[in-house]
């Protein structure tokens, strides 16, 4: 099953490079595939991260996108894959006026 998901790299700190894109969910969420990356669940052992990249071992926070856009723990720049723009801005955020917007600043909870 494919889903549009939030993927934040946590290898360099609490706020890292973030992408929104189509992710293939496999093995009931234990494994995720995004483009050429394969992620495996940390099974609750990560600090502010829930998956790691099988090749680079970098930790990530990966989750479904929130309707209110408050996905980030801390403020961060977000880039949306071109093939996800419409799905994200119309179906998830209900903000059709932003449909061409590929990058935005996500406000964190802290």
C-alpha cells in the first residue's frame, strides 16, 4: 500500500531535512520504501525517530501527514515531491490555493 508520508531525517539533530512523498508500506509498517531508500522500524528504540535507513543507518521520523500541517516537532523546511503536490494540498491539507507550492516552512510544536 502506498501513502503520502512525512519523512524527517534526524541524523543531525532534532530538526532535519524533510520531504513529503509517496511511501510504500510493507510488512505491516515494519519496512517502508521511498524511491531508492528502504527503512526499517526502530521498534520504539529511537530518540525522536521511529525508522532508520537500511543503507546509511540514519534515523528518521516517518509518519502520515496531519491535516493541520503540524507534523514537525521543531520548525523545519519541507519539500514536497512533484507527484504529491495535489494529493497533499487538496486531499490532506484542504488548501487548494497552495497546490503549486513545493517548499514551505513547517511550524513545530516547540
